[in-house]
């Protein structure tokens, strides 16, 4: 993940307009919403492949790895 990009973007704006922070917050919210949908749909024993852009992968991987209901399996082991 290009954390530097998000840190620089978050700093855009001024005291009355947090344009950059709002943009980065929206991006993080989107990742949480993606994971939330995945978590709601996943049932015990399911195998699910999720395909998203590289910018989303680190956070989605983090959420899955830290979910007590899920196990992350790296697809590169099978490709």
C-alpha cells in the first residue's frame, strides 16, 4: 500500500475544509464496507475468492487475517 500517498492526500485542505482527510476517510470506509459485506455473506466452510485492485488488498487482507471467523489463504500458493 502506498501509505505516503494517503498521508499526503490527508493533509490537503485547511481549517474549514478537510478535503484530503475526507477523501482518505472515504477510501478507508469503502474497504471496511467491502469487508463487512464479505463477512456477512461468508458461512462456515465457504471458500471465497475476492478480486479487488491492489490498493484495497492490504486492508482487506488485514481484516480477514484478524477476523476470528475467517482464514486468509494466499491465492499465489495456487497460481
